[in-house]
């Protein structure tokens, strides 16, 4: 639940796991006091798309649609680190994973 926040100070939402990105997007929209319709207008998407994406935690959104929402919300990423666990990195594709023809 978002509490009252000074609009002059950026709202800082921490993301430690990429699986929580959908909640960040939803909280950012709510923090900006934007309706789903307003976000749709700003992002170039439809209100139905935004409603569906939020209901499904953005699991059905394309990467391009995610970037459109991030851009519309004017989100800035301050720090980002990617940790590659070289000792446990999977060397084969998981079952059912499509690989490019070689």
C-alpha cells in the first residue's frame, strides 16, 4: 500500500528480483496518480492492454510494451547489476526451449 508522498521527491522503489518488475510498474503508476487509461494514453497502448497486463502481472506484455510503460512512467534506473554465476551457469537449454537453427 502506498502512503502519502511528497510529489517533489522522487518515489524510490527497489527491485532486487526481476520477477517483481510488474509490481514496480503498478506501484509507480499508482504513485504518479495515473489511471490505467491515462497510462495507456501516455504509452501508446490501449486501456484494455494496461488492464490486462496489470491483471496478469505483465506476463503477457512484450518487451516493447514494457519499455513503452517504463518510458511513459518516466522511470529512471539508478543502478543495475547483473550477476552471472559462472560456476552454476546452465550449459544446455532447458527442455522445450527453442534454439536457433545452426
